[in-house]
């Protein structure tokens, strides 16, 4: 893939995310694609990918994503997003708090045949747990 083709794919991905359209997301992945996520574990194939995106919509509402950084090189890409959302569903045993939260997510993509073949997600869950009151931050 050229750099422009990679960026176009990532823009389609961002558009599907912004629209919270779980039905469009699987078509951006290879049929054997894997997502490695602290929230969902290893998710493989279009069916599981669609389920994971649907489930994420049940945990967070009013999701706003801000792209902070994008790096593209050969068949890999990295994107850093700031996510702002309302916590409306149970996550890691924490019931819905309906609090507005903000956190950073890093997506590491491997690309093949014009699609995403692997996606690794790295979340700032410490920040999320502090915002939800599960952890206490040490005073500065």
C-alpha cells in the first residue's frame, strides 16, 4: 500500500468510528484480522470484530475521538487518540457511573491487501480508573 492508500484506509476507519457504525467497521479488516485489546482480549474475524465494536458502544456513550498523532511507515501505522465519552456500562467490574471521562488510546495497525490485518490497542486505564473513583491519584 502507498502512504496515501494507508491514510485513506485510516480515514475510513476514523469515519466509521465517528459515526459509531459497527456494521461498517469489519469491512476495513481482512477476514482473518485480529484485534488485541485490554478490554476485549483477542478478537478474530469479522463477526467478533463487529461484536466488540457493538459492546464498546454499550460501555461508552457520546464518544468523541480526537486524533493527536499519526505515523505511517510501510505496512504499519500508529495513531494516538484522545477519547472523551460518558461511562454508561459495566467495564472491568465497575458499574456504569454516567461520568464524563477522557483517556488516551494508542492504535498500532498492521496492514495487508489494503485492509487492517492486526490492530493492537493500548489504553490509559489508570486514568480511567482514577476518573471513575476506583483508584486514587497520589497528590503532586
